[in-house]
C-alpha cells in the first residue's frame, strides 16, 4: 500500500514537471530593438521606462551613457525575473519592428559584426520578450550573459 502511494506520488510529480516544462517551451520569443527604444533616454542618467506591455513595465537604468540594467515590473505581482543573453546575430529589425515571426532575419546597420546583449522576461502568456542592445551600449555586457540559442 505504501509503495503504491509512493508510485502515484512520484508519477504525479514527474507528470507535473513535464507539463510545466512543455508550457515554458511552448512560448514564442518576441525580439525588440532596445537600441531604438532607448535612443533618446541613453543621454540622461537614471531610470527610464522604455515600454509598457499589458501589466508589464520595462525600464532601463542608465549610468554615464550606458545601460546598467533592465528591469521589468508587473503592476500586480511586482518585479519580474530578467535573463541576460548575448549573441552575434542581430535579432531585432531596425525601426523597432518585431522580428518574432522570423527571429533569423538579419538587418544591416552600423553595428555589423558586433555582439548584442538581450534582456528577456516571460510575459503572462509564457512568451519571452527580449530587448536587444549593441554590446557597446551596455555598461557590463558579459557579466551574467548566457549564449542565446533560438528555439525552433
């Protein structure tokens, strides 16, 4: 009887982990041109809101003309976890267009051949919202950044 309970408990835990993992993997990545969103705000030190998406407010912290970090706040739940990525591909189109339909689209710009730093959070639908900046705009680009691997 005890083994039966242990089996069903273990099976329930494994099943719930698979469901949660599938829900996380099911989300799409939406790429945003952080460079354009922050362009006028980068000259003034302090916290600047760059975008509001539903109940999420995305802001950057600027220090001496460089982005010191990106924070996301949910209006009801508070601070949201942010991941930091790096890649050599330009993941967001110029002009602020959303490249989520094809994350492999590369745009020509003054930043050809550079590294990009992306800050990402998961929205209420499980989609990942990623804000990409050229490496030279970030105060401490490599610290905490993991290599971005697009999901297919």
